[in-house]
């Protein structure tokens, strides 16, 4: 049985300019111990899909799906109390904009401790040690002092890492990481990716990693979902995707790394569309 | 040679951090005496480890935070916000794109109004002209006109980042400090933004201080590169110097740690992975 199984997910937003379909029938399957990467254009519905799983979309969103199951149980029919237990404990999420998702009024130590209090049976003293250990694991310097820092006293990348510490604190069965390393330089990014993949190996955690960085995909993913304008273009294991991408958008994505820029210009959205159309013509003469 | 538009000398910034479990507070030297010049119409890229002081530097350059010591000169004019504040012209001439776009957008202001606000305050454009300018800017950063009436929370992360860039370039500032402006963008949209920044620079002689940890982006956009490490500028040179012959150990580590996206590396990783 898959850890998470989603079939035919659709999300529509009610906006002043009329309904807007953000997702149009996408599927995701994640097994325990597996890393699924979701890649795709900005605005293609990656975050919305995962917020739908977490039940965190605003009222203006209408969500429908044929199946939305965690460990075989449909999240939608789960009693509210049960669902609250699953979300946050068994499923944790690292949000895309970390500073916005930390509470500005409490120290980071307090926020970490709250998570441990809610989801573990550790004693007060043990929690104190665990908080320091977690901050160390994400490379926050001088953790004994920094526990009492407020989010605005931390750098962008430090906030992102605190968010990661919070999400990993309760050892979830499924971790959804939405662009978890965007604010990090490559050296710290490596430390964080190692931390996540070690955790995933040691505890059999499933990991969904939303990223726009094909280097991160290459270095962590088992399987990859490629999205474009709310639709799923392609799902493949990581090697197949890089060796033999089947969808034109994926090909455009891989061929457009900035190191491949020709002359002064980088290939843009319009060029992608041209590349895709050229490719489609090739396929259907 | 033209005079530099930005002249920074021995700039320092300390923060007091409370003692935490030690009970005694201490000074954190976030920026420890940085000096550099930026030529008009050029781009200085600032790279460095998370927490090394890049955003702190950005906030001082854009007159949001006062330095603890040192001087900043913009277009020949000394800046001292602690002593005599900042003129409106200066505020308008220097803009910033924050690392955290969410926090810098008013949740109750529609995007159209966000983009028009600087025009309302600083120009005599009519409402219709402002609207047209805002719509044109939306298009330039790759957002459809329907987004004009949307609130910040209705955007994706990368869309919000583009709104922040659009707002900052609305007034064609002389000096634009961009703090990780394309970190949330996929390659195709990133390219559109980088091309746009380059076009604006060519057309209006804009000067950029561009903070980024993405080396391929830096390589594309920078004329000069400054590498920061624990609050100090440990390396500064032309792009080609820094990329072809990095001097500092941290710079070398940075190049070595860049993820590999080639098929051989993937095969090696998968082979090393213990069977599930
Ligand atoms: N509350 C909302 N109301 C209306 N539209 C919304 C809302 N939230 C998101 N959207 C739209 O849904 C689409 C998908 O958004 P989503 O945040 O999932 O994109 P994404 O793939 O995560 O992009 P990015 O890489 O930029 O973060 C976007 O076009 C966005 O503008
Ligand atoms: N208001 C503050 N009070 C105390 N310490 C602070 C404050 N703001 C920043 N710091 C500390 O100063 C150092 C530099 O922070 P800064 O935000 O400049 O880093 P950065 O280079 O931008 O990092 P990142 O790449 O993670 O955004 C960090 O150690 C940070 O924790
Ligand atoms: Mg997103
Ligand atoms: Mg920063």
C-alpha cells in the first residue's frame, strides 16, 4: 500500500475575474522510503496540490479528487480529530515561504518546543536537549544562544532551516518539502539534503520535494513528476527523465540550464513554448 | 572612467543577541568592515554562505538600517540616516527587492495598487496612465493582466517574487539592490526576469547589487563578484577572475558543492543507494 495516493486531483479558485483552475487532474503516489520530486513552471500548481493534501487551501478553493489516501485511508472522509492527528504528526510540511510561516511573536526555541510537546512524550529536560540537537542538525551556529532568537533576528536561510527543524522534529512518515533549499547556498543546501535523505533512509519516511532546481532533483529524487499549467506532463524515474525525457516541456527544461545560454540571452517562457511546438511537430509530422 | 555610483567604506553592523541559555547577551558582528565600489550601469553580485551578512549589507545600502560604523556614498552623496534622515529623491533613487516578498507586500492591497503606488507618490501620471504602466509591467515579468486585481496571498511563491521585482523597477531606480530575487523561479521564468533586468540596465543605465547563491545566475548577470564569509568580503574580482581562478577556500568549496545534473552522477548515486 502506498503511503500517499492521490488520483485525479482538481483545484479551482473562485476569483473576482471568474473561476480559475489551478490543477486539472493530477496524480501522485509516494511509497515509504521514496523521494518524489515535483518540478514545473512557476504557477503550475505544485504548492496548491500539496496544500490540498494538508487541507490548508483557503475557502475560495474547490477541491475534488477520485482518491486522496494516506496509508490507505481517505483523508477527506477521516473524522476531523483523526485528520488533525495525521496532519502535523504523520504528515509534515516545510512551506515555501519560511519567514511567513514562522510565528513572529515567539522565539524559535519556543516554536520547536511546542511541536515536541504536541507530538512526543519527551520530558521537559529531554525536549530542551532535543531542541538544541535539532538546531544543530540544520547547521544553526551557536544554537544555545540562538534558541531565544525571534524569527526576524535570523537570516532568510536560517529561518528556512528552522522551518526544516520544526518539520522534522516529530519524525513524520511523510515530509512534504516545498522548495526547501531556495534560500540556501550550495554548501548548506548539501547539508540539508543529506539530512533529509538520511532521515528518509533511517526512518523509512516518504519525501515529496518540490523544487525548480534540476541539480537537486538529480541528487535526491527516485521519481519525478513534471507539471505545466496545472497539468501533469510526465512521471518517470529519475534516470529515465534525464536520459530520455519524453515530454517536450521536460526536454526544454533540461536543455535550458543557464550554462547552455547562447550569446547574451537566456531561453525564456516564449522560447520554451516554441521549443515545445517544434518538438510536437517532430513527433507528429 | 566614470565615478562609481556606490562607494562603501569599512561598513560594519553589529547586533545584540540575547544570552539564551547563557543568560548573558553578546554582540554579533554581522558585517565586519566591508569596502567596495560599484560603477554606474554595472552589476555587482554578492555571494556567500547563509547567515554571512548579505541581507544586512542590503538593508544598510538601501537606508533601512543604519550601519554601526563606516560610510556609504550614493552618486557622490554621503548617506547617514542616523544623523539626518534621507531625502525623498534618495529614497526613490534606491530600491530593494526583499528576500522575503511575502513580508514586504501589504496583504490588503491589490497588486495593481502595489505597482501604481510609487507612481502615485512620485510622478504626475494620470490614473489611466498609471494603470497602463502597471499592466505593461505585469506583462514584462510574465504575469497575465487578470492578476491586476488580485491580492498577494492569491499568488504562487514565484509569482509573488515577480510582483516584488516589478514594484521595485517601476520607478527605474538608479541603484537597485536585489536580495535573492529569482530564488523561487524555475529556469524559464528566471530567464525572462534576468533578460528583463539586463534590458533595463542597458536602456536606463541602472546599477544592480545582486545577492544570489545560485552560481549559474551570478555567472550570467554579474560584472563583478564579491564573496562574503562570516561578515567579511573575502574575495572580490571581475566575474571571469572569480569563476576561472577562485582564490578563497570558501569560493572553491562553493564551486565544488554545486549539484551535478548529469546522467553519470545520477547513476552513481543510485548505485550507491542501499536497496529499499
Ligand atoms: N488563493 C488563490 N486564489 C486564486 N488563485 C490562486 C490562489 N492560490 C494560488 N493561485 C493560483 O494557482 C496557481 C498555482 O499556484 P501554486 O502556488 O500551486 O504554484 P507553484 O507551482 O507552487 O508555483 P511557484 O513555483 O511559483 O511557487 C497559480 O497560477 C496561482 O496564481
Ligand atoms: N535583527 C537581528 N538581530 C540579531 N541578529 C541578526 C539580526 N538580523 C540578522 N542577524 C544575524 O546576522 C547574521 C547575518 O544575517 P543576514 O540576514 O545578513 O545573513 P544573509 O547572508 O542574508 O543570510 P541568508 O543567505 O541566509 O539570507 C546572521 O547570523 C543573523 O542571524
Ligand atoms: Mg509554490
Ligand atoms: Mg539574506
